[in-house]
């Protein structure tokens, strides 16, 4: 997850893993607050569906494209010059 989303989730809600995210997502009040941390509510719903899929929970597919809420591989491994 991108740091600008993950850090507030950890600091505000004390969410440190997928299970904690889904537990918080089930509360309607918390869900609205989590949606505000993402660029759009659709991104938050897509993140919840993806986390649920990792745990084997079946969810309805999202309608339409969703912009990236996750950290890209390029951000993790900077290119190193070859000597």
C-alpha cells in the first residue's frame, strides 16, 4: 500500500495487517473515514476487495477501472547503475 495511505491507517486506526483492515472496514463509520484516506471511495473499496481476496473471501467485482492505491514495483527497487 502506498505510504500516504498506509501510515494514517496505522497511526489513526492501529491497522497493521490485512485482517485488521477488513475488521475496520466492516464498521460503517470507520469505513467512511477509511474511504477519505484514499483518492476516491472506489479505491478504498477495491483495496478492501483485494484484501478480502487474499484471505479467500469472495466479493463482487468493481465496476470500471480503479486508479492505483498500491505501491508500484518501481518504487520498491530503484534502478542501480551497472558498473
